[in-house]
């Protein structure tokens, strides 16, 4: 996708970024009653407690959010498996219409830059086993599975851990 800009989210983009998250994760959610949907939609809280970054494209003179990621800097309550010397990102989501265009790769690379800026020597993340397209992106970027850190936040949700040296 040409003309993609990656930058910090702006207040007027919070709702759209939440919609992108829900749309990207919807096939993986456990029906309408899955309360994770509201957690995905709540971009404002993530941005207050971490750093939310977006990928935007020009849509008739207006920026349109097509991707979003939460970078979890040191001290952020959104960190799950990152060690003290690692960066971590979560909820990397690309609008279904923009998947496969490099948006996810650009957002992951941005998180790596942020981690380096915070002095991290590695990056860690968790992913559902079903997110095989994301796993291919991570592999292309040099991430490796770290099965010792696989975990389950709730029964029936098993997360795979990945890491990379920076």
C-alpha cells in the first residue's frame, strides 16, 4: 500500500482505531458475548497507559486509519511478557481491506524503533495460535518462537510467545 504514514494516534482517531482493532480480531473472538471486543475497542485507555500508533492513508484529503498497534514502554500496565530489557507490543491490527499490504510490518518495525529508543535489546510479543498471517510477518522480521513464555490469560485462550534481539 503506497502512501502509508505511521505516527502517534490523534484524539479524533480513537474511535476509528477501535473499529479497526475489532474488525481485524473479529474472526478470532468467541461470539457476540466475548468481552475482549470492548478491550480492543478501548483505544483511549491504551493510549493513556501505553503508546498507540496508527498507520494512516490519505482518503480524499483526510487521514484514514488502516492499522493500529499498542507499544508498551517500560512501566506500562499493558506489558504482559516483556522482560526489563525488552520492548513489547500488543493488539497489532490491520483493517481487513489493507491486510497483506505491509501495514502490519510497518507498525511492528515502528515498535522496534520505539523499543531501541527506550534502550531495549530485544522485543517480545504474544499471539493466538490461529493468527498465522501475523506469525509469517513476525518470522520475516526475525522473530522466533519462545515456547517457555507461552501462556494463557483465561481458560481456552492460549497465547504463543515470540521474541527478537534488537
